[in-house]
C-alpha cells in the first residue's frame, strides 16, 4: 500500500505545505540579496534550517515547535549579519 491512512497522508501534505511556506517567508524576510551574498557561516545555518525543514513533514512534533527553531536560527543569522556589518576591522 502507498500509505497507511488518509489522515496521515493529509497531515504530511499540510506539514509539507507549511515547511514550504516557512522557507518562502524566510527568504522574503531576509531578502534575496542576502541569500546571494552568503558567507560560510550563512551556509552552515542554511544547512541546519534545511535539516529541520526536511524533518517537518514526517515529524510527530507539533508544527509550532518545529517552526520556533527555524525562527531562532534565522534571527541569529540576521543578528550576526547586523553585528558584522557594524563592526569595522581597521
């Protein structure tokens, strides 16, 4: 059989849609320009967020508890980007 229950299939579909929406909103908030100018640190955080997003559809964890770490990672990334822009190395 391709799936166990219709409700399980619907849950995975909803979680996948939310994961996609989270990524789209994150790129919109951060900006495409920031994505184009990624540093090595940005790449590491992007991979970490990708791992979280990849586990969202099949996870038993509530969606809110999966979205919060993504928001924390992205906020930390923005904070570090802000600090690095203000810190001038002379």
